[in-house]
C-alpha cells in the first residue's frame, strides 16, 4: 500500500537541562546578517560527511540531503542500503501537495524490488533518549509544541520527558508510512516544502534535511489527486538515481559545509534574527521560532 504521512496528537513534556544555550540576554547585534555571514571564520564551518549525504538526481538537477544517523540510525542505514541496491532507480516523485510536502518512491505498478541488505519496513524511530554525548544548543524562546527546542548538529530538534526528536521544519526529510507506525522504512520519502507542519512531530520518522537543491522539488507541478498525489504516470517526475555521496567519485560530488550551531557565529546570527536592527525594521520581534532560525550552508572552499 502506498505510504502517506499520518498526523496525530501533539506530545510534549518536561526535559533535562541543555548542554548549550543561545543567550536570551545577548547584547544588541551591532552587525547586520550579511556582515555576520561574511565574517564567519573557516573554523566555524564543518564539511558534510559523504557517508551520510544523499544525492537525489532529478531531470532538473541535484537535491542534496544530509542524513541524521544520531536520530534515526536504522532508517538512515536502510535508506543508504536501498540507494545502493538501486531501489530508487525505478522511483518517481509521486506527490506534490501545495504548502505541505513533495514525496517520492516506487510507483505501485513498478516491478517488485528484490531486497538484499535493505528492508521494506522498520520499527518507527520517532524519538530517542537524551544522552550526554548528544549535542544540543537551546533557543531561549518558548515553543508551542515542546518544552525546549534548539539544534543538534545541523538539525532542528525538540525535547521533552527525557526524550528528543527532529522537528518538522522546512526542508526536513521524512519516511512516509501507512497507519501502522512501523510500516515505513525509507522506501518512500518526503520533503517539507511549506509552512512547518510541527503537528507531525513524533508521528513520522524524520531522517535528515535538504541542504541544497530544494528548488528542484518546490517548483514541480502540484498534484491534482487527493493529498496532492499525481493522477497519471505522465504527471510524475522520474528519479534518475539516488546515491550515497561516498559512492560518487570525488570530482562529481557537491562539496558543502554547514555552520556549526555550537559556534559564536551561529549565536550572533540567531540574536541578529531575534532582534532585527536593519534600517527597515521598526519593531524588532525579540524572539525567534525554531523553524525560522537559519541553518547556513556554503560551498566548501578550494
């Protein structure tokens, strides 16, 4: 059965103290956001790990996805196994729903896949325990859906009741499923392309985020069927291939770096967004939402 995204009730709770925090009493940012970005030292940038980076190749170009093995280790391993088995070579973008998601997978009429190392489904990985070795930089502002929110490495996360989970911000990648929580496995994936549907948090296994090329998905024709599914095969966008970056010759890779969220540069950038002091702004907000916080990525130098 074709997997679809399932929404349910919102969960929240108390949580442990964070490791790091973006200060809510930081001095007024004296520099503009472009000035901050231009002054970030090379030491504040980190290379994307090729073994945990996926290239989704569409006719219009490449979508680069950074995977999150710390939060969904089994799904990440399975997605890489599926890619290495050629599972997605018979796949297509089957759904594009306005202000919601773009979803791809093997159409129902595609030949059955002969699974080897990969599996068709896995137990859900909606959240995980908070542990001391898991990085976390907390935002100071209140969140509607969780007691605490912030960033773990390059990913937006929430926390409560001793558990932590990835948050459904723009560009996040999830594993589609049916009604059973354990019916997904990464064979159908989606990207959030609209207003952050945080009500999906803790109801779908998130596996990573798009760091480049999301325009190749957001500009696709919207589906006219229920939930934005395409009605005819002709409407679909075929996937040329989906590969693990480590399996791609170095000369053909898209070399990217992400800004370290535990850096002073990131803290200054967040404060500049919380309290915009540009000439155009009359009333700085004095707060920022998790999914409105920029997570910069740049081309690796050299």
